[in-house]
């Protein structure tokens, strides 16, 4: 039996999402470090922003490299549906968070 080398193709956006997740995890660590150094937990969000930006940049570079190698494929219908559902869910969660913030501030 001959073994074939399987060229794995990744869906478009795979590496951006992967590295953004890693960036969020690193951003939490950066945020905690900034919080401990400055002593103000309001700066915790800066670490998250830094992590997300770094993750998106690295993910885009990795994805660009894989695209040049022909290892990135377009999303299929099922993946597009899932992506759209995730965006809608994210927007709903964002709206609930904004509503909770407004409600909290109005009760103060």
C-alpha cells in the first residue's frame, strides 16, 4: 500500500480566528500585568485590545502564507451559515451588554 501525503486545506479565516483566540488569552495576561503594575483595573481592557490586535496581525500573516501555498479554501455553505449565526449571536450579546450597562448607569 502506498501512503499518500495529504495536503490539508483550511477554511478561509481559520488562522485569523485561531490567532485571535490566542491573542485574547495573551491579552488577559497582559491586562492582569498592567493592572498589577498600575493598580487600576480600568486598564485591564488595554491588554485585551493589545492581544486581539497582535492575534489578528499574526493570523492574517499566517493565512496569507498558507494562501500562497494553496492551502486555504473558500467557505462552504454550512460554514458560511455558521459564521453568520456567530455574528448575529455576537451582536445580540453585545446589545444585551450595552443595555445592561445603560440600565446599571441609570440606576446609579
